[in-house]
C-alpha cells in the first residue's frame, strides 16, 4: 500500500494507478482515488472497461504505474506478472519504464525505525514490440 505514495513522491510528473474496485469504497483512500481519477479494476475478471480507460490515458500521454503481479504480495520475492501491461503498451504505443523496488513492506512496521531502507531501481525506457514470426501470446511474455 505504500508503493503508490512512494512512487508519487519520487516522480516529478503526475501518475495514475490501477486500484482494485474495493479500494474506492475505503474511507479517505477511496475518496482520494475517485477525485484524482485513478482507474478502478475488477481483479481476476479481465476488466475491459479498466483496460480501455488505461489505453485512453496512455494515448493522452498520461503516465500509469502498473503493478504487473496484480496483487499485494506478503513476501519480499516477486510473483509472476500478468501480460496486461505488455498488451496495453503495445495497443497504446506507450513507452514503458521498468521499476523494481524492495523494502516498502518495512515502512511503518514496528521495530523497523523511522526510516527503514527502501531500494528502487529504474530501468531504461523502452517501447515493447513483438518480433515478426513470434506468436502474440508468446510475445507478451517479455
């Protein structure tokens, strides 16, 4: 839950997020999501409306942060990513900026001190393509 706040602080431009539909009903956080135009998504359903809204945002030049795992993982290790992010980038022509981070689970955790270590790695921007001769489904697994 700390990840969107952290990324919003370190990036100089406004960014949008996918958030599970339930978050929009939470006090304060839900209101913030609604008034800032975040993208509600019905998880596990292939939410077409959310994907179409994201494509519109990307074509308008808006920056969207995706957490390709599609969930909050309780462990520090990464879990398998979904292919929706690649599909959105391909359909919108948007540039992708890979970001990896670790340590955000320690923030505000008892016994971790005021400023626990959080590591962020930012990769080079790129525009994904599927090479000729590679089936689309396989090409989304990059």
